[in-house]
C-alpha cells in the first residue's frame, strides 16, 4: 500500500472486490518493480493518486470474470497490461498507435469504467485507488477485459511477468518506434536510479530462488551480475532489441561503471561514462566517436537533460531519438530547433508501441522460442 | 549590399570574379526576397557574415563555367540552389537526406571551395562574403557546380525562381518530410513578418509587369491580394502541397486577418486567428476543433513559441509537427516530453527535403504541367 508520496510502502490486508461487467479478477503470481512505481511514489507523477496499490508489471491466473467477459476465463494465464487494446476506439482503429483510449479516463483516475469506483478497499470499506489500471502489488487485482493479455500456459509466469512492461517497452522502442535496421549505430542512454531502500516495505526473507529478470534469461545469467533493484531493465531490453535487429554498434551510456559488464554481456559494443570524458558533453563525445552521431538513440531514464543529450548525439540528416523514460511533473525538454531542421527526429514511445492484448501473447511465444533451458522450469 | 546587421541594404557596383575549378557564373534574371534574407540582415543569424551580398531564391542563365564543370554550359537556364547535391558524400550516398555536405564548410563561411576565398569584391578589391552559397541579389553570382540545377528553357525564369526556396520548401515539407496522405487534417501555422521598409534599398520604380509569385500562378491571381513582401510564400506553399495530396482539412493560422482570403483561395478550409479566440491557447483551440488534434502541423515562421503550439496541436498517438521556419540565434524549443511519449513526432525540414540538383528540374517540369495560360509567357 502506498498511502502518500515519499512515504514507505506498507504491507496491509485489503479487499479486492469481485469483477463487475467487463472486468477480470486475476490472482497475481509474480510482480516486478518498475521505476515508474517508484516515480509515482516519489510524488513526481502529476497523475499520482493516493492511497493506492502500486504495481503494473506482473503475471498471473484469471480467478473470476464479470458479466460479458468473453476473451478470458478462470484458469487462463494472463499478463495484466497497463495499456489497454480494445481494437475499436479511434486510436485502435487508426492502426497508427497502441494508445487505446477505451478505458483511459478511468485508469487515469484510479477507478473502473463500470461504475466509476475502485474495486480495492480497506477492511473498513474505505476506497483505495487503482494504479495504471493494474495495481499488481497485491495478491489479486481487478482489471478491464481490454487490458488482459492471455498467454500460453507453457510460459513460466515469473519470466513472462517482465513482458508486462520493461522488456516489452525496450524491445518495442527499437522495433516499433525507431524501426531500427540492421547495420545501424545506436546509443542507449540509461542512468537507472534505485528507489531509496527506506521507501520499500519490510518483507519476509526472499524465497531461495528469486525470479530472474526475463531479459537476463535470453542470454543466460552473468555470474557477476545478480538481479537487483535498479538493474536498468528498459535500457538492457533496448540493447537486446538492437542486438536482435543486427545493429552494428551499440553504445551504452551510464554514470555507473558497474553497469559496464552487464551492458557488454547484453550486446553493447561500447560503454561511455559521461563523468569520465573530461569537459566534453556526452553528445559531443558520441558524435566524435561515431563520425557524426548515431542513427538512433534511446533515453531510458526520464531525465529531461539526458533527453536533450540523446537527441543531440544523433546524426545530422537522419538520426532519430526515442524518449522511453517518463519525466517528472512540469519538466520540459529543450533544444535548438536547428537540431530538427537539420534532419534529426524526436519521438517517444509508450509500452514500446506494442498493442497489448494482440502483441504480448505473441511476444511470449517468441520468447519461448529463444529461451535457454532452465532447470527451474523443466 | 548588406554591410552590417540592421543597416539598410545598399545598391553598389561590385566585381563578380570569373568562376574557378568546379564553379559556375550565372547571370541572374530574377531573384525573390525570402524571409531568411531579412533574418540574416536582422542580425539574428548566428552564421551571418558581413559585408555580403544576400539573396538565395533566384533563376538565371549560365554565363561561364570554370575548369572541370560538365553538368552545365553557358546558355543553360538554371536555378542556383543554396542546398547542394553532389550524390557522393556521406549524406547524399545515404539516400536518407538532402543535406549534402560537399561544400557546406565553404558556403557556411561565405567563400568558395577551390581557394577558400570569395568571388565577390568591392571595386577596390576588398573581399565581400557570399551568402548561403548563392548571393543572388546581384546581376551575377558564382556558385559551386554541385549547387546548380539545370532547368528546361521552356520555363519562365521569373516564375521558376520561386522554386529556388519558398515553394519547394513548403511543398516538400508536406510531400517529403511529413509524407502526408490523402484525407489527413493539417494545421499551417504561419505568421509572416515583413521586413521593415527602412531596411530595403531605394530602387528605381518597379517595371510595369512585376513578376507574380509562382504559387499564385498555380491558382490564378486573386484580385484582392496583390503580390507583396511578407505574403507568406512558405505557408501558402504548404497549403498548396496539402491540397495537392488531398488533405481533408487544412487549417491556416495567422494573427493577420487580411491573410484569410488568400489562405482560403489557396485551399485552406479554416482560418484561425490566435488573437480572436479568447483566453484559449491556439493549440487547445485546434485540438477542440479537430476532435483531438491534427495529423500534421507545419510551423512556417521561425518562432519557437509557435513551434511549441504547432507540436501541441497534433493528435495524440500519431500527429507529426514539422518545423519549417528558422529561429533566431540561441533560441530553444520546449515542450513536456509527455507530448512525444504519447505519440507525437517532432521533425524539421530544410529545402523541403528535396535533393536540389536532382529534384528541382523535375519540379519545374511538373509546374509547367499545371501552370495556367499566361499572356506574358505565351
């Protein structure tokens, strides 16, 4: 439970009401911690509503469905998606975007469409807000049917949970938003911030086999880099996507040198630390190192100054910069318009441009094709 | 002659030296006044060099060529192009951009590539800078061969001259940069500023038949709108391009109501004056009037606040904003990154994305196909 911004999370018993029309109640088997949960808890999210149950990167099993629900049934394995896909609204029908608008006005205000109220409450009945239409930091959550991606039962739910946000976002930024092509040069600008430990709840000791991040599994787990908070899943997933499409050069940028080995293991060809390049700006450093700049850059942290660096390290004439991170309330990006007039393109991505209910099941299938053997999931 | 920023232009006799290796001397038959000439004269152009001969939107006849020039010969009708196209440099070879880099370092510093010196001088031999590699406000100019577009002799040079900048830029912004499609909705945000009369030179009285702007000729001359400085050629050319590709709705935006008739004649379906909409911002006004925003917007004046409005009047999920105008030195564009993360794209264009030597001759041919009969050019 998040009762207020900047306050520690609390472990409490709450009521998750039965699903109403068009709703699905999911028993969450695994949930991950995404930087966006911390972002809202930090008070920087202009849409943040308290008290609420955070969490939006998860997997689980359908427990019950409300009237009219036809696409899933109890027992189905699913990923609850913070980005819906209805297939019918103006956005879905356009074919140009994944930003379905069918339930946005309710998920953006922490309630459900059927009655404009939440399905989460304290034991005394006081209502609690939903978060991002998901609220997966609980053993059950109620979501709109249009936000439920049904996945194959052969996928391990711990690993699949990461396709609910981070991995999907990073790979999609490369494949859907940038549409990067083989042979390209790219910079992945990612300076992950860890949530201060005091904001995390006191939990019982971790189980002996903590879930491995999905992206790690794609290439095996490097012994030197155990899973940890703030590992930079989105940045690593972007690197993974770039390697997948055959990028020639992948420059990882981070102020933390301890990220270098992990980035290189994932497929980065270079690692630049902006604090180890003297008085040069990171954009000038990258432009010099790449004979004019990169073809694509990805900002993965939500820092508006880093977004500017990412744009300005792009090559004149064709470089495209993709904003993946989410900035704090009221913050603005800036640059000289000459950067765009001379051919650079500034874009952003949400959920990697993937259409959740349609694409996530396919991504899970594709993941199973490349997944290495794992004794935990024979 | 422009001797210094903010000083009136002067009519003087100067020397235009013969072309050296790889250079072409052109007898200018017609030159137009573009806002960019005024922009540099105003002192806002960080690359502005004085004293110089301004002018970059013109047409003429090749008078002589330097050693090694093979693509044009004396007598050829040509348009001198401020954007070169060599076909061989990294930019040209990429196929992704029109921003040829073959002579940029010399045209950007007001000199010629062969010897790093200008071909323009005072009668006493003092050197004068070239401007944008063209300097067409003189009876002759010397340009690099890679900057010369050879056009058909059947095209009237007065009309063709406008394809040297404004019309090409506006149409190309629609066709090449936005790649706008039939049925789209667009906003053309254009608030043309006229050069103050005191900065213009005293010329002899105009000839009885002043050249008509090319874009005007495409649709006939509206009686109520005689050619004038600050007529907004780029904005009108964008409207023309949008009409050409079959846009469903074209919203012209200008703070000068006297532009309305002209904009509607060109093909605009709506005219919004930001000063006549109450307390609403122009972006909110456009979003409300278009059920969520336009598919494409074009900023045609070089004002960074207008660039922001143009981006933010685009539709969530897919709207693209194209910066066509050139902003003053040091000025910056700003917006919340959320605008991009939710699917808007920010781009810019130079010379409308057209590859000058390759595309301008074809544009002149296309113009002749649609040009109405004109008794002045039987």
